[in-house]
C-alpha cells in the first residue's frame, strides 16, 4: 500500500522558517515527479513547487520563488519543502503529490499557519 506522509507543519511567525517533509512508504519516491501543493480556506489547491524524478529540475510558483526550496533525500525516501521568509499568505494545508505516468498519489496534508 502506497502512503505519503507529510509532517513539519505548525505555527510560525511572519518571516520565520519551516521545513516540511514528505516520506513515502510502499513507493520509491526518486522514481516519481513530486509536487508540494497548498490549499487555503475558500481557495483552490495550487502547486507551490515541484521536482522531477531525477531531481535535476525544479519549478516554483511565482509567489514562493526565492523563498521556498524543494529537495530530495533519496536515501530517506523523502522530499522536503524548505519555507523561508514566510508571510500570512502562506497559511494553508500543504499536500505532497507523487506522479508517474498513470500513478498519482496524495498525502493527507499538514497545516501551516503563519501568524504573529
């Protein structure tokens, strides 16, 4: 059974940092393109950052460029999202997604709240 488990969310002050983790079980994450998405209350889910299966290419939403970094640790079967210089607009549930051809898996999400 494939599972993606996100962790690392929580409450952070504006300007602070968090590192989200997405750990795969029953799946070899390095073989999948992985994306971090977020969904704020009343808004559609949006792609925040993605990384190719080889890890050689990353993409970011304009709203997080220069602040967030997506990376892989293949030995730990984990994909990270480092969030720096956060602001209240980053408040959302963050989801991890892994895709390969017709295979498409989601985690349960982790809440990030940016507030003073």
